[in-house]
């Protein structure tokens, strides 16, 4: 949905790029940001949040800059890189964000009911009657992987059927494999990062999600580069015309 909105708004902005409207829009957005800041500060329930959560946002911006460099470097070298990068980075990032939210909810619930302090501590000596019916982390990881894998396969089938991607079948196989690796890496990072922040009394929903999304975006694109390189070493034609 984010990419769809970005593409639609970018297409509209191209139509007005040589007019004063872009500058007017920027000024209006800046004024709106200042205005909503004052409104939020006057709200006693959420005003304190204005000073929290900036560190992960700036860290995510730095990591995202690295992802942008990777995209700019390889988008013209490999066929279909920009198209595949959106999915191999975006879908695992979304799956990992779901896992972060799930773990964070479990941790908050556990802290209220005086259950184990981490979502993975399911083997402690706690009466079973006191444990809420949360699924185990292993079951959640397996479910999220099995849910995302068909989406990736369907995406590859559609872009190939519509002629948007003419890469060989062997590359498609490696693409699915590297996609699974990206999803597993995203889920592992989600659990490690969530538990790390929770132990330091930081809300994972606020601090983990921006950093996690940015890191998975970068890691996904790097794994996609590795996928292209492996397929190329096996003799598959994956480079754009004019690239050695």
C-alpha cells in the first residue's frame, strides 16, 4: 500500500514539477507539522511521545541510505532488479514487523500477568493455567513463512506471465530460496531486537520497527545481489544488455 501511494503521488507530482505547486505543498506540509506538534503537546496523554522514538528513526534513515546506494548501484546492472527488490525487501520486512508486534504484545501481557520476561521463555516453571493461550514463537515463525512464500511464488508467476520479467527458470528457483532466507533473517532479527530492547525497558513497537524495516530492506537487497551473482555463475543470463 505504501509503494502504491508513493507511485501514485509521484506520478501526479511529475505533472506539476515545473510549476510552483511542489513548493506550496512543501510549505503546507511544514506548517501542518508545526501545527500538529503544538496540538500534540497540549494533549496530556500523548504529549510526552514527542520526545521519544527519534533515535531509531534517525538510525533507520542512515541504514535506508545504504539500501538506496545498493539499489542505485545494481538497478542498471541486473535485469528486473528494481522490480524484485521491492518484494524481497518489502514482504520479509512486513512479515518481520508483524512478528515484532506479536512479540511485543506477548511481552506486555506477560509483564502484566507476571509471566516469563521474554516471549521465548515457554519452558519455565510456571503453572500452565496461568499462561495465556499464545502460540509458540516457533509456530508463529513457521506460519509467517508459509503465508509469505505463496505470495512470492504468485508474484514471480504473474510478472513472468505478463512479460515483465524474462529471467531464466534457474534464477526463479534461487530467487525463491533467497527469499526464504530473507524471511528467516527478518524473523530472527525481529525476535533478537525485540527481546534486546525489552530487557532495556524500551518499547519494541516504538524502537524496533523502524530499525528492523530498514535493516531488512538493506539485507534483502544484498541477498538479491547474491542471488543474481549465484545464478550468473551457473550460466544464467541475468545481466542487462551492455553489462559484462
